[in-house]
């Protein structure tokens, strides 16, 4: 009986030891995979990598390359390098699109100022961007419409935004 009891303890000890070793190995492999994944994410999206992924983020090097290509291909008197928008204004605009127009998308359009639309005469001919939400409340089904489909006067509010500063 004593011999049988010792063999059982020995078997339990061996099983426990193997299980402990297997668990440690699996944990080490998981940590290595997590570390590699984190390193890869950091290379892809720079310091913006966190628990909440944002679809479409690009690396700093990709952005710099795209900007250099743009500068090489688009030059002249109407040249615009970038347009700057205030984050607070964009947040308010996006909230209005969701609430008023039931928008779930934002379009970025490219435009050019003329004598009527230019905020100052020096901007005439310059390229700019403007945003447009997809108006899902329009009676006509036209997402560009200012009509919000509630019987109010068409043109109330705006699902267009353009007031950023352009450079140079």
C-alpha cells in the first residue's frame, strides 16, 4: 500500500511539474507575440497606436512621401500645401451632421476659390477643401441637400464646411 501511495504522489508530482512548465512556455510565447504585435503597430501608425484602433492611420514616413509627391506634381500660383481646421469646429460640425442630417460619412471635396467664394481677393484661384456629410434625412434623397426632411424651410443649417486657413 505504501509503495502504491508513493507511486501516485510521484505521478502527480510529474504531471504537476509538466503542467507548470507548459503553462510557463505558453505564457512566454504569448508575451513574445504581444510584444511583436505592439512593435509592428508602432511602426505602422507611429505613436498613435493604442487600444482603440483608428482605421486608415498611416505612418509618418508614408505621409511625408505622399506630401513630397504632391509638392512635386502640383506647383504654380494657385498652389496650396495644406488647409488647417480647428478641432473644436470639426467636432461641432461632425455632431451636427450626425444629429441634424443623420450622416454616417463625411466627404472631403477639393474646390477652387473664385471672385465670389474667396474669403479674400488674394485667395482667388487657390485650391481648398470642404467637407460634406451624407444627408440621410433629405426628402429628395439627395445627400447634398440642406433640406432635413422635417418640413422646415429647405436650406436651414449646412452640411458643408469650409473655413480653414490655407498655406502658403
